[in-house]
C-alpha cells in the first residue's frame, strides 16, 4: 500500500511526538485504504485521559477535555482539532449509551467498534492493524458487523442506520440473511433514539452519489418507513443532485412540516422542505417563469423542476435573470403621496400591474403607472 499522505501532516506529527504509542483509527484508515480523501484524523492511545492532557500541555499544545467520561481529549494544533481517545472496553450498554472502562488492549478496543472496516488502526510508520479482516471486507465491498449483528445492534440501535450509511458508500455485496434479519428485528429500537441522531444518518445516506439501491433495500426491510413514514414510492434518487433535502422532498407524500418537526430539522432545512413540497411548476411562457422568479427563491424553483423531471424548465430558470420590482416607497413620496398606508396600497397595485405584464416594465414605465394611479402625471420624475 502507498503510504497515506496524511502521515506526513506536520500537525499530526506534533501530536505523535507527544504520544508515540497512539494510532490513527477508524474512518481515516478506512478511507485511506479505499483510496478516498481523508477528512478527520481521530486517534486512540493506551494512555489514560489524565496522562494525555498532562503530556499535551507540557509540550505546549492546547488540550481540551471534550469527553473525559468516555476518555476523549482534543488536541488543538495550528487551529485544527485531533480527537484522542483512550482504549476502551464496554461494561454495559442500553441501546443508546455505553458504560466503559479503559484498557491497554488494542484488539479489545477494536472489538467494540461497529463494522470491520471501521476497526482498523495505523501507526506512524503506516503499519495497519486489522484484527477482524476489515481490509478484506473493504476490498470486497462488504459491510460486516464485528461479531453477532443482533448483539451489536442491541448495544446501539443507531447502528442500523450506520450500516446503511457505510453500505451506500462502500457496499457492493448485498448483506447476508443473518444481517438483514438483525436489521429488521432491531428496527423498533430506532424509536428510542433522539431525532437529531436519526436525521444525521439519513442526511449522510441521501447525500451519497446514488443512494437508490440502498434506500430501496431499507424500504424493503421496513426500515425507511419506520423513520420516514411520510415517504411514498421510492423515486430514482440518482436522477436528482446529491442534495438530502431535495431527495427527501422527492419521496414524500405526507406532511413535510410534520416530518421536519419530528426529525427536528434545522429551521432552514424545514422551510426549504416545505417550499419544495409546493405544486409542480407551470411549463408555460417565459412571462410565467419570470412571475415565479419575482416571488420565489430561484434555487427552490430549480429544485422543484428537478422533482418534476422537467429539464427544459430547469435550463430556462437557470439562464433567466431574476426580475426585481424597480420601485420603492420613496418613489411614491416623491410624487407627493403622504406617508401612511396609501403608499403600500399604491406600490402593491403597481407591482401587480408589473407582474401581470410579465415583469418586463422598466423603472420609467413603472413610475409612469405609479403617477397615473396617483393622478399626478405632471410630477413624474424619472431620474
């Protein structure tokens, strides 16, 4: 294997200089072996959290006790954070949380991770430790639980959605019957989890280049409907851009607001989901599209055209400048209209005239219409 470029990261090297027995773990190792870009560099160490904090601070590095109960310290180097977690073993789990104890056994720590492809670790010289054949599974496109799938799911029901998050990115082999049976049997446990955790995983699934096969499998197993009961027939998600909110809108037949509130979507995502659920676009004249553009976000209209499968309207919207009504309240004041509700009434009337005409009237024409409505044509100022 080619030595991953991240091993030469100067900031990472400074952490390794302080904690020479630490290893990079999890996603960074998996992604490097898969030839994909590496994002976060998480580390594990046999040293206990207090010793890690002390060593980092004595070396002049900022150390933040971000999760001491679970053994996690964040080293901040050149403005970047590196999570460093002490090796652990599970004492007890309840389907959501785990009580852990620290250990110095790397294999024991790896055994508590969810999937074989996420359980590998790498030393500073590029040596990979792979206790459960994760490298073989990664090459084969197999997402496999470590140990008994039902037992691992019972430890944390979110692993059901995490399975599909990694399946959509790395899976080419369908899960075996033992795994699908465990995924189905554990599905009721998803109701015990916070909505934010569910949406985090669903968003990552829907953001994949082509999640169609994955979502179809989830739907067949009854998992998708358990989390998104408002979903109707599964669309061909690969025909839509990798936009989670757009793709979610494309499969809904139920109330988008109810779904957004239940999954506790951020306000921006909630509002956009509701807007995308509007009626399909008219495919009429350019004047019709200009009227829509004047009152709605162009991105929402283009998204709606994606959902409607109307490439022609999408292209027209993309190429069309957004019209802007050229008058303001001060224009009415300049014509002698006194401050008050009359200004709003006049401007709304002229704006409707502008919309009815296809949003093509310029400022001069709109000022003329405003003057006509005020019965003061001689006071027209087109400057």
